[in-house]
């Protein structure tokens, strides 16, 4: 099995929380021997949710800033292939946790276009993910990653939305972008987060209106005080109690994918 599962959606709908609940499900049920989490959100939210502090210098953005300074300061030989330097830096950014490896993209600093570096990074990440049974990708808020076609090797796209017009609008726009760019996913899943019972039918109807064969309603994860407290108090969501109702929902939901 070699799956790449990307979590997308409007900022604030619960992408990162959903990803970490999926991660917990994979770990608890030993669904993968080799597991990689790529946090491509500049805010490094995955680390926050699992109670880890990642310094900027340990992110890919930090390494690229250092490389940029070296190039501009003529501290790198012009004959040195820059893609080799970047690949080396990416591997040095891998953070080995007990049950999985974590790669933080981090924010970009400074001015100027680094299209070459971004292109090499995409190739390195594509290559890196092939060494893992499952790769979970936390996409930044909005549509930037899809506009750059970084989602081309994703097997499963999970679009998370909360019960808001903005969340559902972003969900629809992401689907439009995937069509416009001809991005191919084996499955596109719609995940409702924090939906009250009386509003679940609204999302169900929106998905049915799409009439797309590979777009399916994945399910719903309810609002949960224990999860909110962990996120607020800098706790580790992976330590969420296994009998937590929202985690029980998440287990049933992610069993459909993995």
C-alpha cells in the first residue's frame, strides 16, 4: 500500500485536527509500518496539535532561507547543483517521532521568486513519499497548493468543511480547481466537521448535487470539548482517550479510506 492522503479546506474548518485524528487511527490500529506527515501549512499547525515546538530553522522554509543567504553571499560554488543541496536540506528536515516522521514546510521569508526551488521541493517530496506506506498531507488554507499542481500524486483528497457558507464555498471551489487543472484523485472525500445533527442533511444534499462519481460524503465528526481543550492548552491530540466520542466517529470514517 502506498497512499497519499491530503486534507484541504478553508482555514479554521478543522483540517489539522482531522488529519491528526486520522494519524491517531493509523497508529492505534497499526495500519502502516512507515508513516510520513507533511505539514505544508506555513503556520506549522500539526506540530501545535501534537504538542511539539518546531523552530523555523528546522523547517524547509528555514533551510531554503539559509541556502538563499549562502547563494547571495557567494558561499556556494556556482558549479554545485542546487537541486542536490535542496534535496540534502529536505532530508535533514525530517523529524523522527516514535511512530511516524514529520516534515514541516514552514513559512517563506524574504523577497523574490523561488520557482526553481519550489519545483525541486515538489519532486523531492514526491520521491520521499514513495518510501512510506502512508503519507498524510496538511494543505494550507485556500487553493494555492492545487493551483500549483502539487496535489497531482495524491490518491485521496479529503475536503473538510464546517457548517458555514464559507466552508462549503471553498469546498466547491476546490472541486472546480481540480477540474480546471485536470488533477486526478482516486477518491475525493467530503468531511463535515462540527456539524450539528439538524444541519448534516445540508452537506449531504450539497454533495449529491455535484453528481461526481469519485466525490463522496465521508462522514461527520462532532464538536468535542475534550478536543477543544487539548488544542487550547497545547496538549497532544494523539493522547486523546480512545473512547472519546469524536475519535470513535473518526475511526469509522477513516476506516473507509485506509
